[in-house]
C-alpha cells in the first residue's frame, strides 16, 4: 500500500512538473522573438561602437600624421644650418621618413572594415608602425642636436 501511494505520488509530481514546465508553442515563439529582437539590438549597438572606434582612430591617426608632417618641415629647415656632408645624409633620411609617413596615411585610408578581430589586429600593427616612425623622428632629431 505504501509503495502504491508512493508511486502514485511520484507519478503525480512528475506529471505536474512536466505539465507546468512546458510552455505552449505560442509562448515559446514569443520568447524566441524577444530573444532575437534583443540580440539584434545588441548586434547593432556593437556595430555602432565598432564603427565609432574606427572613426576615432582615423582622426587620431590623421593628427599624428599631421604632426609628423610638421616635424618633417622643421627638420628640413634645421638641416640648412648643417655642413654639406651631413646635410645630404640628413636630407636623404628626411625624405625616407616623409615617404613612410605618406605610406602610413595611405594604409589608414585604404583600410576597409572587416570585423572587430581584423580591426584590432590592424590597429595593433598600425600603432607599432607609427611608434617606430615616431622613434625614427626622435633619433634623427637627437642626432641633429649633437652636431
């Protein structure tokens, strides 16, 4: 008797649990629609942030490149005070820096959006190249002040 009451109670409990935990098809569809709408909103927000990051970085890069252009003009003006031998060598190095700076500008302008992962990789490499270019300017300036 105890066993049959226990079996009936367990069966009732399992049936009630199964019945209450199951949503109707309409409820499942509605929940899925809400999840899709929320996911689309999150995706749109992430995409807007990604595009805003690209634009901000482009502006920052344009400022750095313009600063490099000003440095180039200052260096060109400063080499006029040097000896002819050093002047030719420095002029050659300045022209090389000018080409690299222009190349960096083109590289940034040519970048096409290709996803966040690709953007992060591009940005890391580009920052490294810009830092090297900045260091080359510093090295040339330090060398000029020693003469």
